[in-house]
C-alpha cells in the first residue's frame, strides 16, 4: 500500500484541506515536507507528524486515513470546539 506515494490530492484529503492548494503548501512547508514531482512517500509524512513508520501492513491503512478536524474531534469526544476555522 505504501509503495504508492501520496500525491497532491491524497495529501489534501489526508490533512482535511478541501481544495485549498495554498493551505496544503503551507502545511507541507511547516512540516518540512518537500514533494518531489508532486508526490511524497507516506513514511515521510508519518515521520513529519511523529507517527510510526512501521511497515506492518495492518497499520498502513489506518495511517493514511484523513486526519480529524477540530469539529470532528469535538463530535467524537462529545464537546464543542471553540475554534471554527474551516478550510474550503
């Protein structure tokens, strides 16, 4: 599964950035991730986020699931987040 690198579309979905390429480039810059040819290897993304780079196939599917937004986490935890900054 991780043989295929993450492309721009995958990364926007992963970081929950909608269609905003500007936001994506800011996120990648802040994480010090440099796409090569518009692609990034998944282990590079995981390492930048401090996640395990373990190659256990049972965990790879979970590691490429989109990150949760503040409202998503609030719903999951049963609280209302105070920040409503949404990307489109």
